[in-house]
C-alpha cells in the first residue's frame, strides 16, 4: 500500500491537478484571516469546514488519476481492490493532513488571534480539522469516477451533498418534527460547530464529544460502504 | 499436468447484451491457450474475468494456488501515464512486492530486450503506440507470472518486438508459466499454442484445428450463411462483401465443394490456409 501511496502522490504532483484545490484552500485561509477579529475556536471551526470541502475536491481529483485499465492493473498487482482504494484515500488524507497543519499554524505564526492558543483548544481544533477532512474524503469517494462515469453527475452530486451537509442545521430547523431525523443521513459536517462555539475553552472535559464520535462513526460507515461497492463494481 | 485455474459456468452481460453464456474452461499448468473470435465476441471480457479483474454476473473463477501470480497485458495499455518506463516499472514491481535488487536487474534487462532502453527516460505519454504496448507487456512479465494473460499482444508491435515477445513467451512456457492469449492478426503464435478455443455468440467452443490440421479456405458466391449453417463440416464461415468464406478441414473440402455446387453456389477459390489468419 505504501508504494501505491508513493505512486499516487508522485503522479498527482506531475498531473498538476492538485493546484486548483490546494491554491483555493490557501486563498480561502489567507482571505479569511485578513478580517478581524478572529476568535480562536470559531475561526478554526470555519477553516475546518473549508477543509471539508477542499478534501472532497482533492479526493475527486486523486481518484480520477488512474484510467480504468490502469486501475485494473494496479488492483491485479496489489492483489486487492480494498488495499488499492484504501491507499488512494490515504493519499488524499496525507495531503489533507498537510493542509490541516497549514490551517492550524498559519494564524498562530502570523499572530492572527487575539490570544495564544491553549493546548486544549489546539488539540480539539486540530482533531476537528482531521475529522472533517476524513469525512469530506469519504463523502467524495462516492461521487468519484470509480462510482460515477458522468463528470456532471459526480461534481453536481457532490456539490449538492456538500451544500446540504453545510446547511444541515438550517434544514433541521425548517423541517417538520417528524422529518427532522432525516438530517442525520446528511454528512455531519456542521455537527461540531455548535459545541465548539459554545465551548468555554477551559478544559477538554467541558466539551461534548458525541458530535465528534458521530463524525467518526459516519465516516467509517461510508468508507466501508465505498470499499465494498467499489470492489463489486469490477 | 496439474490444474491451475478453472472458470465455471461464467455468464456476463453488458446492459442487455449477453457477452458470455455459461462458459467453462479448465486451465492446466504449462499450457498455452488461444482464445479466438470476431471483434466484439467477448474475448477480452473472458480474459479479464480469467485474470480476476472483472467479475462475472454468475459463475466462478477458481485458482489452484489461492494467490496465483497473474500477469495481464490489456488490449489497450494506458497511454497517458506520466512516468518514464523505468519509473513506472519500478513502481509496479514494488507494488507487486518484488525486491529492489531484483528490479534493478530485471527492468533494464527487459527494457533492452524490447529495445526500450533508449526511451527509458521519456515519459510513457510521449512514446509511440508500439513502445507503450511494450511497457504493457513488460509490466505483466516483470514478476514471472504463473498465469500470463495477453489480450491482442501483437497490436502495434514492430516485427522485432513481435519476435522478442514470441521468444519470451516460449521461455515463460519452459519455466512452467501458463499462457492465455487472444489474437487475430497473426499466426505467429501457432507454433506454441497447445489448445485453441473459439468464442462465438457468447459460447466457448474447443477449436478442432490446433493439431496442425490442414485447412482449406473456400471462397464461394451465390449462397448466404443461412444456406450453409446446417453443414457441420464447416468449422467457421465469414461473410465478406458478396462472398462467403468457408473454413473446412482438408478432409472435408471435396464434400463441401460438391455441396456448394449442388446448392447452386459457385466456387471462387480454394486455398490451403491457416485458420488463425
């Protein structure tokens, strides 16, 4: 799997397909911090949401690198489609980790915050970035070329899903009581926003971990579904 | 000979089109098997299923050793690879679990044999069709496969590369590799093929002419394929413009000629032939 990751990263760099999503992320972060004030937890909550969208975009472009025949050959050489797709998604996650580090360090290094970042806030914000990146990657995998041949369906479907998942809180408020539970089907991209904003930043024990746990559960479920469905599409 | 793989009752449909219908095949060690058939007859689908990279709708593919080392040469190897042959083959080798020491010996050797060494530093997407096909062949034999599957491997290759491929296949056969291949433009493989099968209408039939049987190609006019479809001596018929080409065993040719004339057809030519041509 390590060699598939190396191959994919090398190929991705040569393809220059990384440029649009990564440059967009940099621009978003730079522009976002030009406006002040920048409360620490709220700002990190927003940049994590940016990363959710950008990770989804990165996932689509990484999964489109290999042509169908190349994909078949790689799976044959690797001996498992599960390992192939896991390696591809890990490749995207590696890039997302680098973007997380950038999103985390940029405001600290350039003194964008009014206060210093405590260990508790730093840890929770960093983890929130990673979780939303993983969620974005797994959601996008369903709209990749592996699952959808039409680029319009893929991008259109993904954009709609992302919009719905970001607007989930608002959708929940307008839905009749009996339909409110349907929001749970949407990717929980904004589920950590409310506890983060309400968090008093005193200690790690004063924040609700359930929303974070739900992101983990949701991500694992759709990751497994993607791996099973991609294997069946051979 | 021990059994290497078995395909049992394979069915495959694309949309409404049935490509393979209840196809079964037993592949034995050290065998060279040719699968022939017209364009679109399902040869490539059959090979992909045998390689395990495509799933049949129903049926089973069983390999005697569970982790069978399979090499597969696709009909159209990807053109837009952003790696040099050397880089690409190194990655493929490493993904396959081949050690760096072996790769450093084997890749230059294979590149030299296929005269790709002078292109080894150019990216694959800048190479000619034939050279891309050579990379496709090398990636399949890099790991010394137990089962090598080649889909139209000669397509785009120059004569020297064709000869080299033939000699490599012969070497692999000596080293107990089982080979499953398809071709239609050449009889180059005739000497090494042990068994030939023909795919027609989604069904796999054992070809009866592999034992170097003398063949006649009879070109006739005045009859159509429906007129001759009941004639069991005809191994294969093909319509070409206003003619009908009949492939028959030499032993049956006189009988067929008589039947053509009796049925009101005319004989255009009779030639000894190689069915694979």
